[in-house]
């Protein structure tokens, strides 16, 4: 079977000291079949001058209108079978992330071959894992099964999702969404492209925390975009029902616990145990 190849996309604009740790976490992987695309928005802080000469790295500089436009600009250059968008400041958790993901993907493809259900790589898939939140110093486990409620409530962040690159052919992120374009594309992949989301019990990325979507202003924007996106893919009635369930199960309080460094570690331990039992 052809070896799985990965494209790691990093977008940046004056990233300063954040660029190199992110890049080094990729270059230090024990799995060699990957490339790195750095899409720069015309930085003026000299950070790009520190990028080492490496045939696996390609750098493109062009003005963009924001993070999702920058991601879209990188898409035509993707050569790998699977693509991961890794923000500057976030890092791959350890040097075995890509080899662990490649092994998981190969096992799924081998089952396809044995069952005769799909030709090799015929089925579109998103392979995703867990994240470690550095700001909160806690492991955040992704939901192990993607269903309608999970799509409403808690899809994995893009830093832990390895997309089949074909899911971006002809259609990238919708830049009309300032905060939730990655969330929208995940739902688009599931509901319109009929992609299968496959959970892999691996910590993929250490998330820096305190990102663009977490400011007070952008949280309000995020809530508006969430309502619009879920109404489109799930329907208004189902979305409203799931919203009531979230309120009834004290979702706002649980969010505060998850984001409070004093409680987040314990909260995520309990959540992980619940996910583990549900998976049995």
C-alpha cells in the first residue's frame, strides 16, 4: 500500500517567536513522509529568516484578509493525502504524532481492502485525536463518536483534525465566517461530502490557548455563527432542541469549569472517563 503522506499547513503574519517551536515540532517527527506549507501574510518581523533550508518546507508570501483566507490560499499547494492546519504557537504533542496517525489510517484502509467495501482511499474521512491545552494545563479529549449532537455541541478543533485533502477540492473555508469557518467546514464535510470522522486515541497538538476565537467580542460572533451554521446543517428544530438540552445540562457552567485552570484538569478527566465508558 502506498505510504500515507501529510501536509502540515501553518499560516502566519508577524508570528515572532511562535513560528519556530511550531515548525520544529513538525520537523522533529519520526515519520518522514510529510511536507510543511508556510503561508505568510507578508510579515515584517524577520521571523521567516529563521526558517531552515529544508526540502520539506515551502513558503509562500501573499497578503490575505485573515486566517481562513490564508488557509484557503495554501490549499492549491497541498500535495499530501491528508492535511492538518496547525496554528503558530501550537505544537505537535510529541515526535510520534504523524507515525501514530499514519498507522491508524493504514489500519482503516486495510480493513476497507479486506472487506471489499471501498477501493483504497475511496471513502472520504477525517481522522482526529485529542489536544492538550497549555493555558489550562489539561488534556482535552475529543468526543469519540461524531453524531448530530456532537456536531452541534463539540466538534474537534482543526489543530487535531487530519482531513482527506479531497475534502478541500473546489471548496475551502467560507471566509464570511470570521470565527467559525473551520467548524462550518467540518459540518460541510460530514453532511454534504458524507465524510466519515474517525477518532484516534492520540494527543495530536498542544494548544496554546487564548486564541482568536476566545476574546469577548469574538465569542459573541462565534455564538451568532454557530446558530446560523447549525440551523443550515441540522435544521432549526433540531438545533433548538439541542440548545435546550445544553441549557438543561448546565452547559454554561461546564464551560466555565473547563476554562478555569483550577478546575479544568479535573473536569476533563471526568469528561474523558465518560467518553471512555460510552465507547465500550
